[in-house]
C-alpha cells in the first residue's frame, strides 16, 4: 500500500463516520507516520509545535481506532488499513490531488457546515484584514460570555495553520494562572529548554525562541477579563501581563500573532497598540442557518424575539436546540409560546441554569455527570479523554455510560471533538456552583479508577510489583517511585503506545520525566564533576543514581530483547557492545550482575566470524539467549518482566494511566477548596493494588 492509497482509505472511513474529509493536520500526521517520521520531525517539517502535533496525533489515532474497531497507532496503522481494504472487497474511493471529497458522495449527501461555527465568515475575513493589511500583531477580541470569542480565535489560528500556544487565564479571580508559570511551561515543554530563573530573563528567553521559530506561532490568551479591574486595567498583582505583551509578543522581530479574548476592553495606555475587534452578535440569518441544520421549524417572529433577547449569543443558540427538538417536536414556535416569559429576560446565566434544572428533572445521571465535570481544571487540561468522563460515572452501569455522555452532547451542554470533551467556561461555573462535597467526588473518582484493574489478578500482580520495587529505595516517597516505575514500564516495556504521552505522571512528584533523564544519563555515567554537566541538565542530574541506572538498564534490555523482531538492528555488531556499555568501568552496577552479563556475553559467537555463521546462530539461539538476559535482569534489578498482557489488557492500562493523570491534575491544579486530608489520602494510595496479598511471578528473593 502506498501513501496515496492510505490517504484515500482514511479519507473514506472518516467521511463515512464524521461526514468530513481529513483535516490538514491529520493529513500531515498520517503522511509523516507513513514516512516513519517522529512527531518532532513532523512538527519541524511543517512549522508546528511538537507538543501540539503529539496531542493532535493522539486524538487522530484514537479516532481511527474507534472507526476501524481495533487499536490503531503510529506504528501499526498500515496493517489496520490493509485489513480494512481486504474486508471492504473493493478499492477505496479515489480522491483528487487536493483531497476534495469524491463527486459521487457530495452529490448524494448534503454536507452540513460546522454547526458551532456558522455565520463567522465575515469575522474571519476581518481578522485577516487586520493582520495582513494593517500589520496587527496583537488583536483583542471582545464580547459577552458565550458569544463565540474563543471559538473564533481558535478557528482563525487553525485556518492559518499556525502552531498554537494557548494561555487560559482562568475564570476564577482567586486562581489566575501567572504569566511566569505560563512562560516557564512554554520554554520547558514546548521549546524543550530549561527556563531561566528570573522573570525578566525568562521573557527574553521566550522572545529569542519565538524570534528563531521556523514558522509563525499563534498565541491565544483566553479569558483575560479575570485579570482586570472594574476600569479595564490590570490588577496590581497581574501587571506581569503587560510585560509579556509589550516586551515579547509585540516585539517587531517576534514571529507570532496573538489573539486575546476578553469580555471587556483593555484600558491600558501601554497597550494602545493592541487592535480591538468587538465581535458582533451572530446574525438572525446565522441562527436560522444553525436551526435549519437540525431541521427545526422556524417561526420568524419567535426567532427574531429570541435572537434579540440574547444578542445573537452563540451559546444560547446551541443550548435551546435540544429542548426544541426533544420536547416540542422541532417547533420553535411551540417552544417560544411555552417559554416566552422566561426567554425574553435574555440572561445567558439564567438560561444555562434553566437547562441544568431541566436536566435534573429528566436525566439525573447526565445532570450528575455535568456537575462533576466541573472538577477538571480545563485551564491546565483543555480537553479530557472519554475515560475522564467514565470515572465520574460510578453510579451508572458500564453499559449505560455512553448513553449518559451522549445525553449531554445532544443538549450542547458539553463540548466535544475527536473523542475529547470539555466544558464552556459559563457552563463549568454553573457545574461547580451545583457540585456538593468536592472531597467526596474525588474520593469516589479514585475508587472508580481503581476498579479499572481490580477484575483481573494479573493487573494486581503488576501493581504489587510496582509497590514492592519502590520499597527498595528510600530517597523518594513510595508514590514518587510508583509513578516513576509505571512510566518506565510504559515507555520501555510495553512500547505499544506513544512514548511521548507517558512522561507526565512522575513529574507531578518532582521526579524529572523519563525524557529528561534519558537526555542526561550519558553525562551522568561519563562524568563525576557536576560543574561539567550542562546547566540545563542539572535538574535531571539530581535524580538518585539508582533510578537513573534502572532507566539505563531497562532501555537497553528492551533494545536487546527486541533484536530478533526488528530488522533495523544488527545483532552481530550490537549485542556485545551494549553489554560492554552496561558493565563498563565506573558505572553504578552490582558486581554479581556485571559477572552475569559478562557470562552471557561469552555465550555469543565471535562477531568477526562470517556473517552467515552468526546469522545461523542467531536464528537458532536468539530467543533462548534473550530469555536468559531477561531472567538476569529480573533477578538483580527486578525489571524487565514479561507481563504477558493481551491487547485488551494494554488498552485498560492505557485508560488507567490517563485516568490517574487526570486525578493528579485535579489534586494539584484545582481552583476550588480541597482538604489536605483528602489530598494526602488520594496521593498516598495512588497506583496501589486493591489486594496487597497477591504475589507477582518472578520477583527477586
């Protein structure tokens, strides 16, 4: 199968499911995967931020997995597409070179416009004029809550194919994200550099990085009104925003466009260069177009009155759609007659509250889920995977969870795209206001996460191993180490998921990510002089050598064990050198382990003999030799276990991992009160088996 045929098949299956063609960024990811490029290479080649490509890639493979009915990844997608092709019994529909949809489909199906973005063509054109014709670098998009400011900003930046750095200021004035925190995160995570300590130096560092970006960057500062006072000026504690905007974002050599969404005009003399764009209300025609998509019978008088009352608010338009469809047979006029007195008040907050009340009466499970979804800090995690919703449904049968989720989707009370979900800030505010017993919510969420693995004894064996291996080292707390070793197993043992996704868990506890450690272990084992270690690697150098060495061992163990299955490795010239590296002088290695590895090396044939002789030995003995190596590693390091998880098991482990990451975001970044006793209880019991009496196989001693 060639690249074009793969594109055609994926376009076809996505159109059948989503009624759309491949997005531009999805096509980049697919072609990059076909060419065996890393996410970093795809990002570099196309002017995107690497983390953005990783996030989009994860969403894309999940979507394909759902459509094709099997787990699809960057590494196995070709096999899945081949199976799809053979099962269909026909060649895929041919697409033109610009990937437009095939004529036979477009003539038969009335493809709707994107429902949540109707009527904004003029706004997109206006922003483009400000930037291309008037040289604007920073634009403030102003308007009421729910009018569509954030949707417009994101859509514009995506249309321009920019790499996007998003700064969600937050809706709670008590928990605003500081400029220093945001800048530091962008430098560390997006640009993969160590941020300077002083704020001014950090700003200069970010400016330099943006100046040297290959492609233009789109920066979205969302909900800035929270940092302003009643006069539209920055509160004293948030004057750093002015420094970021003036020193960095507006610098003429910085290769970036910045869009700011705010409910009120910024009134700062120093920011007079920020171009203003008051976002107009959606026209009555746009409302009519939206309702027509859902086949709602439109009464002109009723439509005009409701539209006028809500000022063309996009969120109000979407929210009233479901009750019209469900309770009034699609008749806008009947809905208007029953709700006229209430609707004419025109308060979006009251409208949202009324929908919560209606949901409480008609679908209690959906109501509970909507309230509980307020616990997620969307400022830190803009979108939540489906497992994040499922672990909030502890009082719903597993077979009914999708029904509950779809109930919120139909009502436009939850935003969703490509299997990920989030709440509009106005809706989240109502969710949190109605959510009682936040402590209990997180405790029950923790119990639901634990249930994911409690049904199968081998999962408990795995967690028991995780518990026991962390007892061997006292320099970190047990939960720190459980997080580290879980990351280690994912990255170097399972290798069936995206390595880049499994670096978060350990970082919550102050342990450098596996990626950071991997960058430093060469410097660690070749130098005993800290002053010679590069400054940016010091944080990773400080990790205890015990963990660093386990990372080194486990990585090389994996590489050695996969030799027989990977044609890109040459075992003849690789095996002995790897063992030499592991047992080299001055390394942190147990003497008995060193001797055992050297014994294994002695069993290898002479690499200088004829290649066909070595190949014959490898064909006959490689599996047995690799298992001896595994047993040595288990005996002396307690790592390298073959857990024999099935594909279904691994999917559960993936969900378990992501659910725990979400839980930690709730603990560490929540913008609501959480008692220390509950926080400590959840953290102490994280990643533990439910039955500590189970003993895993092959454990040391």
